[in-house]
């Protein structure tokens, strides 16, 4: 991947760098079928000019956009959905049933993200969220089909990272648009061994068994590639999936070691353990950066992963108490 804003990855598949935090961290995908367009993931609200520039580069207009499809409603994937819908009059929002209400009324998304990032950081990086009229929302149940100018995308339910997450299969390229379900593979960590995948255990719905089952479903299609929101196209998912399965298990184990420890200071301990785990995995993959440099590249991920693991432990405690 280069650092240009938009890059063609396959026939009718444009990868748009949404500019969150740094280059090549978060993508939106513009899919073309005939003279019709669809966005899969949108980036944050501040990414809107880049999304519209990509449409213009196709020689088309916002009127040609038929669908806006966030894989899930975390703001690095869906933050611009409302603003994009507002300028694409013929588009419908296609979204997992558990995520729809949060884009119709994004007040809870705003509150949740502000709690995670802080008000100043939220305003700086994410921008205002635009509500989407319910009349323009189409619910995507498992195995939903979406026709974009004769190009059919198949939506499947893929919980694990989030309980409102779906992935889309493009038969034309035999590739999955995976949001966060196939993990993170930043280009900076690619080595002679190929991409390095890590699991994002972001709050609030980390579910290791469900995630492993979702990976099984992705592989059933025998995909040739995956289009990751973080970041770009990776080849031969079957050859890479072992890395991601191992990352899910390793991060779950980090959390489980804390399960019987005092809650006081837990988040700080989790941050240290997550950092150590990710740095060790990167080094084992052949990443030649110094440990501090690896840690700095992953500053957002290690923070969010630790928060998500703490929420998972809290949820497990509540489930044990309810069962007692």
C-alpha cells in the first residue's frame, strides 16, 4: 500500500484512506457495479471530503451511490454514515439489525465514544454524528443480498468483535470486506513472512468463541482475499487465519489471568500485559522495530484492547453472579 488517499485494489474496489490519526490506519471501500456505487465502512465524520473525492474520481456523482454499508457502528467504521447519506439522495443505509438504531439516533454512540476517548479527542478526531432517517434504513439479516448495479454482495452476521458486526462477500473478486472480524494488519508491520494480524478487542462485546465461529464462516466461502478496514487487501485468508486465532486466544488469556485479581488497578495492569503481548507477537513475526517503536505504532490499539478486555471481565463476573 502507498500513502495516497485512494487506491484501486481490484476491479471496482477502491480503498480510501479516511485519515484517522495517521495514514493507513482506517479505510473505507468504494465498490462499483456498472454506474452504481456502494460504500463499505465510511470512516469518521471528518472523512466525508475524502469519500466524495473518491466518487468524483470515478466520474460519477453522489446521486450514483446506492448503498452505505457499515460493517458495524463503531465510529472508525460508521462515523460518516449520516453525513454521507445526507449528500447521497438515492442511497439506503444497510446495517446489522443490532446497529440500526444507533445510526438513526447516534446520541448513545456519541456518549459512548466520548467516555472512551474524552470530549476533546472525540471532537478533534471524530466530529459530529448526523442522524439517519429511519425510512432510509434497510436491515441486513444474515445472508442478506445487496445488488449494486448487478454486482451482488452477500452480508453475513459475524459476532465476536462486536455483536452487531457483519461481513460482505464479493463474488466477483472472491473477497470478504471484513471490518474488524478478520483483524488488523497495518502495512508497517508486514515482513517477509507476510502481513501481521492482531485482534482488536475494543469495547464492549468481545466474545472469543463467537469470533472463532465467525472466522469459520468466512473460510467456508474459500475466499481469495480479504479487504480489511485496518488496513487494505490481504491475500489467502486461510493461510493467515491462524495468526488471528492465536491473537484472540492470547488476548483472552491476558484477561483471564486478571479474573481473580483485585479490580483496583486492573486496567493499568491490562494495558501493560496487552502491550507486552502485542510487542512479543510482532517481534515473533519478524518486525524489526524496537519494542518502544512497536508500542508507539499500536498506542490506540493497546489502549482500546485493554478497555475491551476489562469490560469482558466485568461481563463474565455478572454472568457468574447471575448463575449463582
